[in-house]
């Protein structure tokens, strides 16, 4: 074949050859080559079909453009690709609960510590509902890497994580696209003390001084789901838990990437007493702050947060059925946070001893889950058991973890005052919160100074900017869509807030079923994604292109972004697909191309 080696459309340039080659390595490991849905031609061959699911443009303008970019390129290659858009809640139910997808495009919540990759990819969670392993990824050798990083500290852990990232880059259970710039705006003429480094945590809404006689802080959110369901365990009703974290205290809170004591007054870590290789890694003695109260505390019915509530919380997060069902039913949230907890022991009313199968770095992550009032959730469980012999609690699906009927009562700095679906959530200051005490002097113990905090639903970033400019809002709680950042007004009363981000946009593969169960198929699909072009054109430069899901401090040099993915570079350039090179990648992976340019599979 004669070709122009520099022509990105008809010829095969050097980058495209490399891209094709990346998909065709070790064909003996490629496994079963099938299609979920196919069109049979007269020769008995099947036209490869593939479904892509994401959220609509009003819920994720960048997300849907990534999905359309992938759909368009797959069609050019000769795959019968189809794009389906669902509401955020329906999208998460389809992906996280039902696992009914081939490929999805979304934004992963991630976390401050790399250990979130443990629940994201460990085979233990391959069949569970929730953000734990939505890809169904199942590699025992990879499990060992994830377990090793949990038990290591310092440079040893950094080396273990580098191996995990290398495995992700080569196995492709998902393909990171970019980490968005988290940009918000806030008015400074009504409240002072905005700290961009604190978003999206609870602390961003604490310690804000009213400038005038202002009782209410009005935060604008583009996602209405918090106004519909505040169940902290639901996997589908929120991407982030800012409102939940204002309602519920946790033992610790994240400040500058480190977990610092919050509801806990202090904790003390020490190595586990048993030094054998099979012993848990560390123990921690945790002391609770004195006389902290739940929101339903009354003079005649005191509701003090005690060690019993903390013990209940960690037992409940291991099994929401508390042993009453035939099988354990862990929640679809916080699974990874608490999975390193081996044991919890009550020492006295304010003291507990935790035992972890993890290093101190990872163990502290368990302290960031909400603490539940035992008297509320125990009663909710008992009310759902009509007949113990017939009681079931389907993991991630049953009413206790999905229902909106559980009262959102915690011990946090704010409590629920009212809520109107698709309109707003109104929180009122909890005057008994420990941060309002005179002895709460630590810098990170920011207090709820605004009497009320209203999260108002405004589904568009552009209209949210206009509302802030006109004085009808104080802060855009949701990060602004990248296309609207250039519209931030030049106003002395408006402050731009640029916050560090953990989240990342990605393409996820359902490795439970073909064709995405095939490693080389996944690699070939990744060749159809021009990450740099997406960052430049879709995100308008307001994002960082990625080859790994972690921040720069954890990413080894050989996996750092350097203009292209180091393992699966785009088969083309500047957003234009080199169709011949992309098809060659699929052919190398074992998928023939017919005379009509269609990617096939044979019976």
C-alpha cells in the first residue's frame, strides 16, 4: 500500500503505528473476542456493536462531548457505536447498581488518598453495587498490588502505587481523560473568609464572617439531587457529599490532604502488637470530644454522641443488615474507607480502639466517614424487618440505603430546616456544635457563623454566574462548567476561587462482558480518544490531561503526561482520527475488518 506517512487521515504516521501496536501485544492473552450486540452479514460475520452511556449536556456538558467524540471516532473505525444519555441518578443506577453498560463516560469522585483505587479495582468488589469496582475488574495479581500499597508507608508505598498505576495504564479497566480546574466564584460584600483550598469540603462553608446584618448564605448548585434525597448511603443521589458532611460529623476531616481530628478530640496510633506477616498493620486509640450532641437532642431526651454510636457506625458500614439477613449487605458508599478496619472495641463512653489491616496513612481514611446516630438507624432497620425468616437486604439496592425516608439527623455544624425538591435545601446552624465552643481554637475548627445556609438549585453555570453578579447568590457551590469560566465578571465584589481537584473525567469499561472483557479491545478503543484535543477544545484549556488517575505527586515520571498517553497514544492528531491506523489496532487485537470497512467478529 502506498501512503503519505504524514497524512493523518489516509496514511499511517509514526504515532499511529505506535498506537496500533499498543493494542496488538500478547494476542495469546486476549481471551474471548465477542460482541454484546451484532449485525450478521451474509458471510456469517457480525458487525461489532457497542453502547456508550453518559449524562445529558445540561448535567455534564464536558462529559457528553467526550462521549460524542468517542462515538464519532468508533463509527469512523467501523463499529456500530450508539450513545445513550440518562439523568445523573439514572446514569449512576445503570452503571453502579445494575452494571448494565458496555462503556460509560463520567467523572470519578476519587479521594484525597490513592487508596480509593483499592475499592475502585479490587476483585472483592467486582460484583458489588456502588463506586467500588464498577468496571468488574478481576485480576488476582492486581489485588496483591492494591493490598501491598495499603500496608506500606513512605517510599515503599510510593513504589507500590507506581506499580498499581502501571497496571492501570496497561490493563485499561478505565481510561483517565483529564482533571478539571475547579473554579467557583463568591461575593465578598456579604461574607468574608472564603478559602479556595477548602472546596468542596464542609470547611469551605464554615468560618465565614457576615459583613453586614446577613443571616443566610445562599450557595448555588447545578445538581438538584440533594434536594430530593439526603440519604448518606445512596450511591445515585450525589457525586459529592458536601451537604451530608455539613449534617454529619466524622471523626476526622481532610485539611490540605491530611486527616485531622474533628469529632475525635485526639487519636494515637501504634503498630499492632503481633509482628507476624499476617497481623493487622496498626491500631489507634480514639478519644471523642466531650458532650457532642445529635440534632434531635432535647432536655428530656439527651442525644449525646458516644462510643456506642461510633461502634455502631463501623459495624453498620460493614453490613447494613447487621447480620439479620442471610448475606451481609455493605452499603454502596464508604466501602473502601472502612474495609481496612479489622476490629473496633469500646474502651469507655468516649474512647475506642481500632485495629487496621493497613498503614497509618490508609487507616486515617476510615475516620472520614459520617457518624450515624445509633437510635435512628437501628430503628429504621428494625422497622424494615417484618419477617426475619424472609428478610433480605440486596446489597446497594434495599430501602435503607436508597430511601429518602431516613431522617437526616447527625451531629454536624448545620441541621436540616427544610427541603423542596428541585428548588433548595435549607440548613440552619446547630448552636450546640463543638466548633462554637470557646475552647475550639485550632485553625481547622472553623465554626458555622452564618445562621442559615441555603443550597439553591440553578441548573446552569452561566445563569449561576449571572445570579452571583446580580447579588442573588453568594457562592457557586458547584464547580463552573469550563465553557463559562471566561464569563466570570471583573467585579471587585466577586472573588474567583480556584480549588485543587481530586476528581477526574474518564471512560469506563465493563470488563464483565465482551467485547470490553478483552484487554486488547479496550486498548484499541483508547486509541480513538484524543485527550489533548479534548482538553484544548472541550475544556478550553481548563483541565489537566491525564495518563493516570492520581495527582502529579503520585504519578511516576514514565506515566506523566507528555503530550500523549505513554501506553496508548491517539491514532491520529489534532482531533482528527487516522482511520487506517485505528482499524489496524483492532485488527491487531483480533477483530477483522470487512470490505465495507466494518469491524467484525466471526462465529
